[in-house]
């Protein structure tokens, strides 16, 4: 099954769901082609838990919905083996005004980067290497 | 025989699943860690940042486990 994310299609669909929103903010995250030290990556591999991963994403979305004055949220996240340059995550937020939409999207991504139940590995000629949450990700998460 | 599941880096040692014969019908999470460490030379399992779920619910070290429970060890999440 092809589970790739088509961001332009997702944006179009999201816009059609809530036509009365004054603001739509979307974020598209793509896989990089190199490690932090410049090695080429063949695949980014995301492992997930059969129940806790979806539950964690639902919890994050619910918290964002309660915290910010938004009218709609959509979060899509891939797992498995993902090639460089492919979209790995898509977030969309609808709100009456732009500030809430920007903040909610920012919040969602900071939480997804630290609290979503995934385990990441990068694969390449160097072998396979687990990726930990970065200090920057933790600091971003602590802003909220 | 009880199947113990591993997620993330902790799966490097035995893969996703390890089938074990527990020494008793009921033991705590802490006792299970010590059992795996002692009998499988699996010292990484003693790292308390590796969290444990019982039937998909996070549990404390004192939680008692039965052989019929689904027990998982989860390395710290990488996030998405």
C-alpha cells in the first residue's frame, strides 16, 4: 500500500472542510538526505507501537485543540522506511485568526518531535543508527 | 512461555520479541528486569529510562506481571 503524503492534496482537502476559517496554517516535514555529519541517508526508518503511537498523537491533538482557539486540526505521520525528500509529517490547523493557528501548529510540531511514540533510525552506507531526541527539540518542547 | 516485546534501541539485543520461561507465575517489573539481566546478560534492561507497559498501559516498577500479560520494554522515544 502506498502511504505517501501528498501535501498539496492535503491542504486542498483541509481547506474544503472548514470554509469559514479565517486562517489556515500548514506544516510539511520532509526527510533529509544527509546525517548531521554529512553522510548520505538511504532511508529514515520510523518504528511505531501498534496502539500507543496513535494514542500519543491523538492526545497531542486533543491537548492542542483544548489549549488554542482553533476550529480544526489534522495531523498525518508516516512510519516505516522513508526515502530522503519524501514527506514524513503533515500538520494543518484552522482558526478564526492567524495567531492561534500559527501557535497551535508550532505547539503540535514541538510535541510531535518529542512526545509522539516513534523510534527513528537512519540507514546508509554507515549502517543503521538510532536517532535520539535532540537538545533543541527538548528546549522547543519546554517553551510550552 | 511469555513473549516480551521490545521497541526502539532496546530491541538491538534480541530483536522485537524474546520468549522466556519466567521463574514464577507472578513477578514485579523490577524483578523481571533483574531476571532478564541475570539470565540473558541483558544489562541494558536495567536502564530505567527504558519504560515498561503491561497490556499497552505504562506501569511502575512495582507492578505485578502475570505470564499471560503482554509486557513491552520501550526505549526513550525519538519523537516524530
